C-alpha cells in the first residue's frame, strides 16, 4: 500500500517540436511570395488561353471564344433531307418526257441523278432546254450540287487519258453552264472522270450532296 499523498509518476506528454511549426510558417511565406510574384507578372494572352481552353471545354462543354479568335467553319448539314429530295426527283422524272431514261440512286452521303445517253449539246441546249425543270427544282434545294462527267478510257495499252479527261471536263462545264443559265444561282462543283468501259459517249451525272450549298453568287458571277 502506497503512502498517503504519494502520486504515481505520470508519463511526460509529447510536445510538438518547435522546428515543425517554424518550417510550416516558412513554407507558407514561400508560397505567398510566389503567388504574389506570379500576380505581379504579365501573363501572355496566348499562354492564358492555352491553359484555360481545355479546362473550360471540360467543365462546361462549350468552347471559350476569345476576342479576335478565328473559328474554323465546318460543313453545315443540308436542310433538305436526301430521302425527300429523292422523292421530288423521282416525281420530276415521271412527269418530264425530256428526262425519260434518267435514274436516281442513293449513295451514302448523296443522291446521284444519271442522265440518259445523249450528245452533250442536247443537255446544254438553252433554247428548248431539257434541263429547265430540273434546274428549277435544284434551285429550291439548299444542298450542294455537283456535275460529274464520265468518259470511257482509250482501251489501247498505255494510252494517255488526258484527251478523254479534258473532253469530260468540257462536257461537265457545259451542263453546269446550262443549269446556271436556266436559273440555278448557287455555286456548282464540276468534275470529270475517266472510266473503264465501252462507248464513246460522255455520261452526265448530277449529285445532290448531304451538305449545305454555299450562298448564291452575285448576279453576273458565273464562276464554277
């Protein structure tokens, strides 16, 4: 039995070393110093936008447009659905005797109207124009339109296809010019293709793309 008034020795309480407090204060001062230093420097706009842009897109899903930033245009979606355009073209072919023999086929991103075999002068005629109603219909489409001329290649071994390509390009330009003369105002793409096949006649196709056409050109500007 312990004597009265005797207290058991208590273990010493752990004390936080003073140097840790001093170290934490020092780090806080250093961080504050660098923050102040950064705040007083001039940040280049380009560097700032490079840092902020991905963060803004990730958090909001919207692109941050800075002053004077150039936006890259993307091809717009055509307002005329290709299925609806195909129905209109089919009705036109059924109603117009001048287009008897023409066919419409659907491809992945476009409709292709194949005109029946005929001399190019027939399709480019603007006095008794066989393409008059087609030009009027296409003028109501907001889709991009392309005129494609196909020419059979010379079957001789090693033959140069330049002549056939030039002939096809001239035919496509003639048909595109007729469409413009008949009232189509938007820009047209003109293409020539040399194919393997028989026959000496140029085939004409008119493609209705699944993208929006460029705005109509000013009157008098007939560049392709």
